[in-house]
C-alpha cells in the first residue's frame, strides 16, 4: 500500500535491531519503526538501534518485501546540540526511510523545510491529545499522522478523528504508561538522564539488583530502591513509575504510580477501526526476536481477519505481558485511582 493513500489498519511494529526488523517484516509488519544509536530516539539503550549502514541495508530489506521503515527522531534536542538531530534526519532521508516520527517542533520544521517529500508522523512523545494541538502540527509542519497518547477512550478518539486533518495511530500492545508521554521527569530525577532528551528510561548503567538477607531481590535505580520481590514474585521493568513504595498508610508497599501490566487491545481492534484509527502500533523495541515474531504474527492474522470481515480469533498473549497482567487501559473506560 503506497503511503499517499489512506492506511486502513496498518500494522506498525518495533525493531530494536536489524535482526528484529527482519523478523518483524517476515512476520507480516506493514511498517517497522527504529532509531539510530544515539539520543535522537527514545530507546537509546546499549545494544539497541541502528548504525547508518545497518539502516541502509534494513530499508532495502523492508522495501524488497513491501514494508515501510519509519525512523524515530522523537526526543527533544538540548540547547546547542541540534546538529545531531539535523544530521540524523538528513541521513534518514538519504537512506530512503518512508517517514520520520518526531516530537520536537524544531526537528519537525527542519524536515518539513529540507525534505518536503518525506512524511512526518507526530510521536506520542509530543503528548498531543487535543484536536487543537494536533491541527497545529498539521498546519505548521505538514504532519500526516499522529500517534495518540494511551490515555484516551474510544469515544474520545472518534471525536478527535472528526476534527483533525491527518491519520491516527494508536498503541495496541505492550507497555502501558499512564504518564504524560514527553513530559516524564522521574528518571531524570533519579539518574540525571532524561527520557525525553537523552532517550533513556532506567538507563542500564544505573540499574542494580541486590539479594537481601531474607532472600528477596531488591531493584535499585541510582540511589533509590524502587521495588523488592520475593522468591516466587514476577519482577516488572526497573522503572520508578512501576516501582512499589512504603508510605505511612501503606507499610506493606504499594504501586504508587502504576502497576507492571501490559496493554492488550486485541479485543478492541474492530472498534478502533470503526472509530477511525488508521494504524495499530505494537510497543517493544527492547524485546527479543521471539517476542516480536509471536506478537506481530498474531496481530497480522487478526488484522487480516478483520479486513476480510471475519471476527479475529486471537491467541492468548498473556504469557508475553509484563507481570503476566494485561489491560485495555483507558481505551474502553477511565478508572483513575
């Protein structure tokens, strides 16, 4: 499907490495998203992401098989360092990526001016959740698609769709974050590295696991103990927002921000299409190739069934969720604590 036609239930899948990209494409991804090995993308972890040479080969691999490549430049350049983001955009355009996923207005302006033939997709990191905000990016920079935050219900998505001039992409599986994407400062507080500017959430160099005398396992991020697990407990991601904490009213410890649970909208796909969603996004650039293969192929079959007018028979993805828990989050109804 060429990108100048409206997408219908396009499946957008993560690629943290060239091998993961090939796996996602072979499993049926319509598009894959990835980033360079630097802080221009919001998954700037050691061992992940692409060199320019790897991206060039990966774009060729994807295009040969009818898939698109979206380059994530979805962090915010600090003052005086814009050249890194500018050069990344210019390199991506030269290598033939199909679209850029952006959050910063300066990055968006550069791409719109220097590479007017390239599509711009507005990252969830921009935290644009109102028609007014989305229309601003569309009118000023020619944004063609917005990735909506994971805090909206289906009726809210339907209303937004009627009021904006671009495509909508929503997350359907993976990390479930209730924080306002693009504005989280918790990691920066604990480690000095910013999720939004350094592309790092719980940087590996600051994560430590320690065995306690009672046999439990403590997780620390920087100087802070953020969780403790017993021998039979399932550990969540080592992030502050998913840690458990002691409080005078909760001496046993509790999830103060959000629980380790994964978003799974497999049962809501037809409703999302009916609401006007053009593309379904799977989260997980840090995940293994086995995870990518299973999740992408499962949703590939589901989307194809929906396109054919058949009710999808989804496999149970619970085993691949964080903490063996899944939720439909705010997409169906909001139940804030």
